[in-house]
C-alpha cells in the first residue's frame, strides 16, 4: 500500500541534507533583544513596560490585545532601552520593546508542576494562553484559540504536524529526534484539553529516524498513531495533512475544527508541554540556519528577539561569494529579506541563504500560455491562472468567483509556471484589495 497523501502538490529539491544531521545547539543570547509586540495572527499586544524598567527573563512585556492574541515575554533579563517601531521579517515596521541584556539570566518566577496532568482542561488552557504559545510552524495562530472550539463543533481527533514539507527546514525533524517524549506529552495535554480520544503524528517519509523514534515514543499508547506520509509539498499544510491522515476534507472557507480536527506543529506541542510542566513561556525556538550560502548549516535554539545577523555568524557566516538571496521561513512560503537586522520571532522556522546555484533571479514574467500546470498541481483545486490574470488586470472582485480566499499561498503554482508568473504575489495583492 502506498503512503498517505493528497491530490496535487509538487516535488521541489529538498536540500534537507545540509542541516538534517546537525543536532540542536543553543545560540548565544543577544546583547539586545528586540521583542515585537505582534508575533501572531490577531490583535497586537500592548506594551506594559516603560523605558528604564528592569525585566526578568520570561516576564511579560506585552499583554494580548484581544482573545485572538498572545502575550509576549522578555527572552533576557535586563533593562528596557527603547519602545518603538522596528523592522520585522515581514518587511513591515512593527511596534517592539528593546531590552538590553544584563547577562544575569534571572528568570521571572515560574510555576513548576510535575503533576500537571491532574489539572483540568480550563487550567491547562489558561497555562498555554499565559505562556504566549502560537503555531510555531509559521502560521502563528494563538494556540489557546484552537483549544477553545465552540460547543457546536465537537473535536474527535488531534494531529501533531511533523511533516515539515518545506525544503531546507530541519528544525521539527531534529525536535522529534531529540525530544520525542516531550512532543508526545504535548499531544496528550492537547487531547486532554479537547477531551479527544485519538491522536495522530504525521511525518514525511524523508525523516525515517524521526518516524522510528516517535513510533517508539508512543509504543504502549493505544490511542496515538504515527502516520508516515508521502514526501510532497505542501504535505504539512493543515488541510492536506488532514486529508492524508484522516481522509476528511475541510470545506471551502472552513476550518479544521468544522470537521472535528485540531492540528498543532511539533514545536508547538513541545512548547505546550513546557508551559504546563514548568510554567515556561515562549522565549526561544528552534531555527534552521541553512542554504549553500551558509558555511556551517545548523539547527539553533534561539532566543526570541535575536537579530538574524547573529544567527548567520553562529553558523560560520556567509560563504566567501555571499548569497544572492536570504529568506526567513521556508523557500516556498517565507519572506525574502532586504536587511538582516530583523529579530527572530515566534514564527521564525528558518533562515536560508541561497547562492546562484539555488536561486535564479527572474526580472520579467511572461503572459499566461494556458498550459494548465498550475491547475493540475494546486492542492486546493483552484484555478491559479485565472486568479493571476484577474489580479494582474485589477479585477480583484472577480478573483472571489475563483475562491480567492481558499488559496493559502503555498507557492506551488508559482513554482511550476513556465512563464514565471508571480501568481502568489498576484493572489496576495487581490486579497489585500477585497474583503472575504
Ligand atoms: S493557488 Fe494558492 S493554494 Fe493553489 S497552488 Fe497557488 S498558492 Fe497554492
Ligand atoms: S502555469 Fe502559468 S502559464 Fe500555465 S496556466 Fe498557470 S499561470 Fe498560465
């Protein structure tokens, strides 16, 4: 029997060999941590500190601005030296708190609780919320919101997403290999919060060591299954993962909870465990620093707020010829950078420095030649060609007829287009011009 998968999708070169065997190492704490007040989908936080205030590691510096929001914490101990707009990896200026590290590493008081599983669902959810946990796979949706489905949407399955289908990235792979028990504990907490009896862990078959180690970690847990999935992009997108593992389809415009499913990334599961077990907020994450433009590709445990330039130094710096492009996130869905002075945030899964071997700049794109390749591979069954044509001509409203908002910007259509049409950019433009 073939491995589980979904319709459509593509097979870009993986390049995972650059960092997949590199064990996670702790990066140096930054001398100045830049903590953006918006690191998640939803309302930005409001700063609760002022310039000159001494803060501890793990202390809240920004309170959530609504239910769909998540607090932000200091990743160092030290003094607040600035509050203002600073460049972020999404190309925008984002209100941020800057903390000068005093190197004392003094923690704010944490609520250690070895007996965390005896807490009730509301208490566990509150601990997750207070820890500022958001989807660490890159989506950055606040985790407590996913764990608060309305009563009319009962959940019967939780999936932990270990697909890591973006080329180059290996942070989730290493987490599964190095911290399997903690990931499973995170899954069990999510299952308890949601009152769910069945848990799944989805892993692409290009990570056989992670699949074996996670299978060993769930041995004896009759209600948790590890599913090995076909290697295909975007296997790790929530809707594709649910189709591959459970053969359920999220309706157009709907959410996984509409079909009884909640999905969390492996890094998020580990963060959930650490929040409930140790009371630890999200102040660090694993980041893959890789690409042929990097001398020593690595998986680093990095404090939130560390400048990306520091990570590049810790990975040996750029090769002598330098990269032609630096991307934060994966190469398919990440953002190209014009400055390396942006901070790592909760959603930073990777920093990729590409050489001319890996990336060929295209100055011009051509007309749509109606080849249909983008339609064949769109995992959502959309017509990307029509979305790009309407958006290009400024007929943004017409894009809605072609289910504009079902596009989750995976980039597969742009990847296969022989005319090099920037279809995702056209989609983003149309989305910004019309209301859902
Ligand atoms: S239209 Fe959207 S969902 Fe479909 S392939 Fe393109 S980016 Fe992916
Ligand atoms: S792949 Fe490009 S050229 Fe082919 S139909 Fe789609 S947009 Fe047109």
